[in-house]
C-alpha cells in the first residue's frame, strides 16, 4: 500500500514522533533515570531529522553528516555523565543525615 510518501518523509515522521514521545515522557516523570532516557530519545529524534535533511538530494550534505556524528559523540558523553550524576545524587539521598554510612 503506497500512500505517496518517500523514505525521507518517513524518516521525518519517525523523528517527529520520537521527539514528541521524548518530550512528553520528560515532562511527565519524576525519576531521574527515566528523564535521562527521555532526553536520549529526544536527541535521537533530532539526529534522525538531521539525517533525513542530509539525504534530501543525491549528493548528501557533508556538513549535516558531520553534525550527526558529532551529535552522537556528544550524546554518548552526555548519557555517561548524566548516569554518574544520577548515581551520586541518589547515593547522597540514601545516606543518613549527620553521619557517615556504616
């Protein structure tokens, strides 16, 4: 069944859905790890948008490809840093006030 949509339009549609789901999840949950994952999903949607825009013509745009690769590296670093910060924040909340943990 062909609805007249090409591949780039599908990529843009999937990217928009990922960004929307990520932002809604980010706004609705209080858990820090779930928020970090929601930010990752939103970032992947943005990177998928850049991939779709880079593939608009026969000759792909090297600047957008470089932005996607850079974005992937930044996303991995951001996720690692976020996971460490979440672990430290939750570790401080578990410690009893006014003393060292046994």
